[in-house]
């Protein structure tokens, strides 16, 4: 039997594997794009349904409220009191919504104000009702707010009587805070329980409150801010509070002011006198603010970790004292003046220098009388029986307060001059830098660059401060720094902000300077001024850069192993008046003397 193999040269048509893969990829890309567009369309439709449901529900609640008798328009346990519930869940368009209701009595200035001129004996002129509606289980969870006003049908209606509480909330600079949450509730026989927010003037006015002696507790808070409240007189922890619970008297106003501001963070580092981190150091941190007699708002015992570090977060602005009570160490100084200051909305690095727990340690802090900043190069002498020692403070600050000498100075020698600007800066007035004007208004932005500042040796930079700190709204003053270890013909100046990059800026006075500059000798700064309102300009009147040239803290010296007894102290430096303290006793384990050094 014969077998023959027949070979055909005709190619069968078809797709290769590569062609199939390419086709599948293209199809997948197109399908994903179509699906993505469809998903966005469906999401938009769902959000529209949620919003329509909220609008329908708001219309229903407004109609229900308008159908009530005027005296019933209020909250259960609220002021004004009524039959409405503060927070409820309703269904609309098949969606469950949370409805938060707020009712306020309004004193219209048309017929006079309570406590004003003319006096309004019936300040409850009409009621303002707000419904905040949101869905916690929906893809759209934003709060939707709806408002209505309801007036009495006759002049006698709305005479709720009672007294009023006016709450005002300010920041640390005295500016009003809008949207601060205020909680008012009664600790007496009444059942008042009010949660509301401040208006654009930082105020909340509550009328028609029943009389009571220290009957109302008030607390103010805002997300990301510090809080403040009233306290009960005679309590065990705070028997004599600075702000006791409020009294309410018939037809009278009880006013109270609270100060809150953005919280800050700082990093504590404990080091020995050789700049080596020391772990496990016990210390007490105490705010200078009190909430009552000898009761401090912040008073905590803390300890650094094994690496000598501790993060202290969400701390309120103010001055803080440090007390090292560790069995092995005592405080020998800090890289900040003591007590150290925390400004609102800053991140700060604070180094505490500790040494052996020797007896009778005296820490002397020398500060410029007019600025409060540490003074370097001051000779501090302590003498007494069998003791006589002089030590020089090692650290200090650079300060510039005048730019009226103009640009063109490469190296800083004339304290009134600088290197350059972009011609959008007005520097002619002594002690004031602002934006220049054009066509009757301020330009929108400009910058000024300093001369080269020589710190004489390698330097660790601590912080940058400036004044004023409360420039007008819609304006901005910010800075960048550039440093070099040496100078030559090829030296460049790379300006950076607090994160060490050219895209960040020091925007808060008191900012810690990024340690990328540490170990350098020469520094320049740039001031950037911006305004979105042609009628306003930010102002720069004072710039200070604090630094330390070695490990020992700014403007501080210490004496240790002192015998108990009577001592004398003097502080001298060219350009300053000699400061003396004579015949004072040293008999404590640790104490500190502040020297206000006057020129």
C-alpha cells in the first residue's frame, strides 16, 4: 500500500496570537472607557436623587413648622422652647435622611435691641429656623441646609420672657471666629440643651432663657481648634473657676467671651550637653493658662522615649513651663526661651538639654528687654563665698527692622538695606515694607531678597519670627531661606521653605527652621507679599532669625554644684546696661533667673 504526502502552498486565512491579543487589549480599553462614563452618569443620577429627596423633605419640614402655633416653634429642651425635635430621621424618595433642626429667636434692630438704645423690652421679634439635612449611608454625604423665618401673628406673641446669653468667640489675636460650635445646657431645674454655631461676627445670641443662678454651662469648640468652657463653682478639682457657670436674669443680658484657636504640634527632644539624645527623661509640662485658682488648663507628667523623643500633638497656643523631675537628670537649658511659646497652627521642635542631677543648679536666661529674644555674647558672672565664675551666652538672633536704605547691598552691613526686590515692593518708609501701588491700588504680589548674612561660624538655625502676625484677610506674608557653608564665585542660593523644598513657604511666625540649613554659615531670606484685594497690603515691620552656634541653648548659661548661701550676679555686654542682682539666696535644688537686658 502506498501513502502519499500532499503539501499545499495555499495559506489558510486566520489571526495570529499577537493579533488576537492586540484586538482584546483595544476592546478592553474601549469597554473600560465606556463603563467609566456610564458609572459616572449613574453616580450623577444617584446624587441628583439624593438632593431632590432632601429638597422635598425640607419643604415638608418647613410646612409642618409653619403650621405650628408661634409659641410652639422651638426645640424640646431648647431656647426658644417648643415641640420640634433637635435631630430626627425621615425617609424621602426611599432614602433615610438625618434632619438637624435649629431654632433661634431674633432681636430685630428695627424696633431697638435688648440692652441697646432704644431699649427693646421684647427682643424675640421673630424666629429663624434652619434644617440641616444629610444622608450618612449615601454616596453623597454633604450637609444640605435650608432656612425659613416665622413671625408672630400679633405683637403680643413672642413674649417669651426670660433672659439672654450672648456668647462671643475670638481667636488668639482677637478676631471673631465664625462657625464655632456652642453648647449651652442647664445644670439646674430647667432642661435647656442647645447646640448652635457662631455667626460671621463670632457671636451666638440666645433669648428666652429661664432665670437661674450659675444655671448654664457653656462650652465652645471647633474641629481642629482648642476648646473652652465654664465650670461649676465649688467642685473638687476646680473650686474657684475663672469662668463659672452663667447666671441668667429676667430681661438682662449675660455676656461671655471665649478664646480658641487652631491647635499646634511640637516635637520634644531631650539631649545631653554633648548634643547626644537621652531617652526616658521624666518631665512636667504646664501651661501658663489657668482655669481657676492654681488650676492649670494643661498640666501633665510626660516622658521621652528610648530615643529621647516625644510628640506632643493638638496643643493649645500659649506659654509652657518645663520641670524635669527625673531622678537622674535636671534641666540645664533649652533651645527656646523659657517658658517657651507655642503659636497657633505651628509645628515646632523643642530641645531640652539635661545634665546630672547635681544639687543647687542655677539657670540664667538673658533676654533683650524690648524684644524678649535671647542675647548672645553676654558675660554672666556669679560670685559669692568661695565662688566666682563667668560664662558667656553663646547664642542669639539676627534681626532686621528697617529696609528704607534700599537695594544693592551684597553683604549685610547697613542694617537698613537689602539685596534686591522685583520693583513691586514699597520699602521707603522706615520700619515698614508693603506692596507698591499701581493705578490707585496695590499690586497683587512682590518679593524682597536680603543681603548675605554672615553668622561667623557654622550655625544651627532655630526659628523665624516676624511682625505683624495678623495681617489683613486676603493678604499673605511668607518667607523662604537659603544658606551656604562657604562662599565662592560659583555659590548659588537655593531658597526653600519648612519642608526643605522650593514649593513650600514659612507662613506662620515662630516656624521652626528646617534642619537642612544646619551647619551652614551664610544665610539669605526672601519675603513674599501677596494680596487678592487691591485695597489691602500685607506689612513687614520686624524679622528675626534665632540661631545657636553649638549645642548649648540660646541666651542661657548654667551654674551647678553650688553651695547653699548668698550670691551676686552681673550681666554685661557692649551696647547694653550692666544688670546686677545682689545678695540673693541659692538654696533650691533647681531654679531659674530671667534677666531683662536693656540697651
